[in-house]
C-alpha cells in the first residue's frame, strides 16, 4: 500500500509530531509499503528527496509563522504540482497530522476531492496559543479550521486518550487511539553514540545526582517553575545538578539567572539528548500540555524514572507510583515535592524505572502502532 503523511513540520526539525511521522513511516516501509511525507520547506533542504529508510519527502514553500511553530503554506507552483501528482498517483491512504495547520486543510481538501481514505491524528491537549487578543483570535481560528477539516475527513484519532478527550472541546467524539511510541533498538543505539559527545559538554558528573529536563523553553513546559523548584532541591541535595536541554523564547531569561547547579546545553542533537536522559537519575517534565510526550517514552525505554504532570498519555505509561510519579500541576511546590521524594529513594527509582520500561515495551512500540494503522488502512480500502 502507498501511505501519504501530511505533517506541517518534519525532520530535521525535532518535535513529537515530527518523530511520530518519521517513525511510523519508517515502520511501514520496513513492512514493504511505500510512504510519502508532505511537509513544509526548510532553508538549505531540497524540495524533494528520498530518505535513507526509503521515505519520499516533499517540502512545500511556507511562511515560518511563530518562529516556525506554525508554518503557513504559500500559494506556489510546487503546491499546485503536488496537487496534480496526488491526483495522478492517488495514495491508498492518507494520515493528516493534527487538526489546524494549513497543510491539514490542504490535505483534507485533496482527500475529499480525489476520494482517498484518510484519518486525522490529534497530538495536543490544549490550544496552540494562550492569553491575550492573539490567543483569543488563535482559538477562533482553531475552532473554524477544525470544523472544516472534520467535515472533509471525519475520522479522528488521538495519540493518547487525553487527546481524544480534548477533541470533545471541538465537538468531536472519538475514543480511537494510535499511541505515540518508541523503538527500543533505535533509542539505545542512539543514546550510546551520543554519550561521549555529551560528556565533553558537561562538567564531571562523578558523585552527582542528575535531573534532566528536555523540551522547548516555552511557558507551557514549566521551564521557570522547574528552575524555581530546583533552587530548593539544591539546598537539600547540594550534589545535585539540573541539566536543561532545549531552546526557545525563555532560554535567555533562564540563562540570565545563572543559578547554581543549573546547566543549559541548548538544543542537543537527538543522540546526545537521549544520552542525557540515560545518564540522569531523574527525568522531569512539568508540562501543561502534551499529547503523549516522546521524551517521557524515551526515558522509560532508557530506564530513567519519569516525573511529570498527568497530561496526555503519561497516565497510561505511569499507571501508579510504582512506575514513576505524576504530580498534580506545574507549580514549583508540586515539582519540588516529587523531586524530593524521588531523590531520597534510590531503590524506588530503580524499581519504578524497570516497571515503566516493561510497560512501554508491552504497549508503546512502533511495531504495534504501525500494525494498527495498517489494519485501519486495509479496512478503509476493503482489502
């Protein structure tokens, strides 16, 4: 079968949707299917190429709104050519990643016009923008866009049950899930290759307890609250370090505090980011909004205990306190309490990490998710 993915952003941009698309497409090609990804252009990258794992990639000209977080497809010759190619070489099945991008609108229209079976996969649990007139107008746009996409392609899935519940906000009722997932072999190999380059960037970790944070430096990820909580942790556990990987609008603000024990690495290559998680004693993500954070699944795969909020798919991975800790919100007191509990009990950290690892391997692998998508496509095509 020929699968076509429409994803507003794609590798080498690093994010949950990008990794989801790439991993699922790679699994399908490994099973003998063909996979095409239609995404937005990036400086220095070709308009069309084949990746090493056989994925055919088309990059359409786009305006990088919100520092690239919201690519807006341009009216272009490339876009028209892609539409013609889509009509001539109709894919068997289309996957539209998230409900509100201009690429999602484009994909939904193409699928309806050419009668190509499709699904929309939702990756979020909150609006893209919050607060002020910009957030208000953005929310209106999301509702209008979602309604339009749903009318053209009514079959919606979530990457977690929380995403399905979030879709009810837009009047869409679904309990169908295609979980975000991991590939154990890829993760362990990548972490091993990134270990030495990472260690060359860090101070000596001997005798230190390391807390890892890896995400965009944006308000909804709890960046400032994480640093505030760590200031108290540092007083109680002087030999503890907080290593924060990522970049974004809050990076300069955090960097300017020059807080003792906080190390900012900037955005790390994928391999080094995984090595950081593996070398750490605790992975902490005090996020306000997630579909199913890939870094949480990666931490479980690398047997690093996870502390996070009960957002997205985290409750399906961390089913109880024997698998990690879910703290109620992103407030500094909540983060501090969870970190204090985790750092105080070495045996608990090891047991919880092992339990989360086993859960991830039973339920959240790309093999499982790809097989489910394959079955959905076959049913819609009546194979």
